[in-house]
C-alpha cells in the first residue's frame, strides 16, 4: 500500500511539473492523441489478464498438478512458439478486419482462453495442456502487435520518441501489475474453506479471464477507420514488420 500511495503521489507531482515546464521530458500533450490514450489504457487493462499466465500456469502445474519445476517451466514453450508463428499473419489479419475489430475480438478470445484453463486437471493428457497454450500464444502475439502499432499510429515525429518511451514503460508496469493482481486473487481464494489447491487456481483463472474480456470494452472506443493509415501504407509498399511487444 505504501508503494502504491507513493507512486500515485510521484505521478501527481510529475503532472504538476509537466504543466509548468515548457519542455517536459514526457509531454502531457501526448495523451490528447485519442489512439495513443486508448492504446496505453488498453495495454494496462489487457495485460492484467495476460500477465498472469506465465506466473499462474507453471505454479498450478507444479503445486496443483505435481509436475517437476523444470517440466512446469518448459510448458510455457508452446506459448512462445505460437507467438513467433503468429507474427507472420498479423498484418494480413489487420488488413482484413481492421484494428478495432481485431483488438476487440482477439481480447475476448484471450479472456476465454485464460478462463478455460479452469477446465484443466492433473488427469488430462499433456497435449490437451499444450494446445491451449500454443493458441493463446498466437492470440497474445496478435493482440500485442496490434495494440502497440495503434498506440503509436497517430503520433508526430516530434512526440513519437516520447510516446514510444511511455509505451515501453507501460508494458513492463502492466505485466508486473498482472502478476501482482493474480497473486492477490489467488490469495483470496486460498482463504476460502472447502476448496482444493487446484480449485483455487481454477477460480483465479476464471477471474482473470473475466477481467480480460471486460478490458475489450476499451478498444470499442476506437473508430473503424483508426489505423487505416498504417494498413494503406502496408498495401502500397512492404515496409519493415510492425513492432512486437518487446520492441
């Protein structure tokens, strides 16, 4: 709680400083760009859900299902593989559906995928654990790439650098928040009497899935024409690939 209060206080102090300084490090005018504001808030909201998966899944496999720590960690490899494969298809998806429909739809799919982990049990065949993780990796890669590009789409050359810095910080912050929130939710369910360890993880996945589905509402604020400047540019020529979440 002390860290949260201190962080909010420092944020408010910076806002006051930025308003009084002619050339602040990060200009508040950035947030007057609608797609940038939606992208930043959407990043924070959706990664609360997606950020929980690398934390909760190995933990459930190890503590709940009895997997060895090494095997539980390796089970996240299909997610990374799916993410890599999806990179080659993101541009085609965005051209066909547009940014608004893509982000709303893929965020709902990710939320449902997270919630369906509540159906997994120690008795399931290993391929039934691997396949959903692979599909989730593809969906998350599509979402991250679309979110990042729409966030920076309408920035000018003057503020693109600052916008990219804010986006990078937001990504790391939201992933940390996702782990913290999911751990807090798991802790709440641990306090419920009459539940097993596996059930507590299942309830946590359902909760985080609901949070992710709800975050899709943020992308409904986008217009169907948002991001068309990027799509048209891609049709005229073949530029470098759109940046991923790590860029």
